[in-house]
C-alpha cells in the first residue's frame, strides 16, 4: 500500500523512527486473522518489527505504542499480543478506539515510535 497510496511505513530522522498506522495484512494485502484481535495485533507487530529493522533498529528500541481498536473491550487480547514484542522495551502506551478502519475486517492498527541508542 505504501507505493500505491504514497506514504512510508517508517521514517527515520536522526535516531528517531516513527512507524505509521500498521494494519494486519499479509504481503498480498489480505487481512490476517479476520475476527481475531490477538492474531491481527501480532501481524501488525511483525510488520513493525520488519520496518524497524530496515531502519536500523528493532523492537527493543520502541519508546511509544499506540494501539487503535474498533472495540475497546478487546484491549486485553491486543495487549497480550503487544507484550510479546514490547516486554523488554516497556514503552509508554496509548489504547484507543475508533469507529472503523478503511477495511472493515481490521480490528486493530498499531503505531510506534522508536529511538535508536547513539
């Protein structure tokens, strides 16, 4: 979608990396884990992990996460999946709900900020 829509998955400026809203899609753009917040959150973090690594970083450098859900009551499943990637980094976190995403199959999108140690 990055090339089609005209955005970057991640942007690095100095030692700061911003990773934009990341949806639970596979390489072909299909939704991963329809109806499963846990599986979708894991997929978002796998995409984020890859983006951070391409920017010379990793999940250990995440300082902020934003978990955006369509159903705020599913926050625990999302956080259980988030824990797999952020337990060591212990970033600050925001959890919020929206009405829906561009694709109604998406139950979650994730944004992160990372700071690469100098």
